[in-house]
């Protein structure tokens, strides 16, 4: 996406305000483009996301006007390498918290490439997002060929036979005995770009700690190892149910905290968790 391929003013980084937020350690730079300002191009997004020379984040979250009127706002997600993220559960929750504080509303909806995302502030102050129905067919994830998505049949090192799940972006979830024993930083990049994933994939490493609890680490496509991955937590919960390992409501332990996932009977996946504002500033 270029800085001039939308109607409205071009994105000019110098002096542009931002908000730095995180959900369970999954961190974001929030940019408000509701005035019609075009989104930053991939190169500019990567510069902003750079942890050494920019603000630093896992993803950029772009708040835009709704394009169809089906929701209150629009959302776009860019990975730290500037590529499109598709969906971002924790980023959606952070955007919802930001706008709920601004408007005083406890309910907000967003248009995204993954569909309409409805958000709600819970009584304990956490924010929930309805991530919609998971894609379980190989075309919907997507995969490069027809395979049983419950047993993808690929392996790397000690990891083998993941479950494929689409949550607005592609996921492969591997179940292991001990997450801490898996060198995610080494194995994740290779699996992300496996030929089975034409759009690359988020690689989840999950350990079952009980029918209601998972431990999870995720190598995110375009971002690397993150403190938390909301869509990854949803995918792991769905995969656990499909394998008969967990119940439909689970707590997912991530490096940055806990996320609560409910694969409801209407097939929608609901995620709740904390949000926090780290700081505000302007881009140099």
C-alpha cells in the first residue's frame, strides 16, 4: 500500500501523532487516520516499527473511517516488516480501548479485511473482541494444496503434524509436551515460509496444561516472536478443541500475560484480555 494510493492527504511521518499500546505485551503503534490521511507505505511502516531506530512495535494499527458503513470505524494492520497482517486480535482490542476512552462507549465495531469485529468492555475493565468464525477448510486458511487441516503433516526439527486454522490470517498450531524446550526463534522462520503456506503463516507452539488452560508461544509472520498473539491464541484454542485436548473455553498463557478464549456454540471465537497505553508522542 503506497502513501498516495488513497484519496485524501499523503501520510507524512514528521509531526504525526501516535499512541503506543500493548495487549499482554503484544505492542502496537496506533495511528489515527480518520481524517482521510493515506496509510503509510510498507517502507515507512517498517521504519516506524523498528525497535532501534523507530518507535518499535509488533504491528502498526491504522484507525480509518468505515468504508461501507457496517461498523463504527475501519482498521488496517501492518506487520513490523511493513507487510499486511490481515487480522490482529490484540491490536483490535487496543484500538477499541482507545476509542472507548475517547467516546465513553462500552461497545465499538470495526470493519477489517477479516470482516466486522465487534468489541465490548467487560465489567473488570478488560476488552473482548469477537474474532468471527475460524476457517477450517484448506482454501480458507489458505494452504497451497488440499490437505486435512486437522493433520497438516509437515515437520521441522522436533515439531510435527500441526493443526491448520484461519483466523483472518493463517495459523499452524503444533502441540508439544514442553513449550520451553522448543527453539521457536530458530524453527519459526523456516515454518513461516513453508511451501504449504502461500501467504506465509503464524506458527503457534502450544502446551496443554489442562482442559481449560494452554501455554503458547507464537512466531508471527512478518513480526517474529511476540509477547502475545491474539489471533494465535484463538487458533490454538480452536486447534485444542478439534484435537479433543481442551474444552471450548480456555485461558491461554502467553509470554506477556493471559488471554481468555471462548469458542462459542455459534462458532464465533471470543477473546478477552488486558490493554494498556504505554505512551503518546509524535513521529520525528
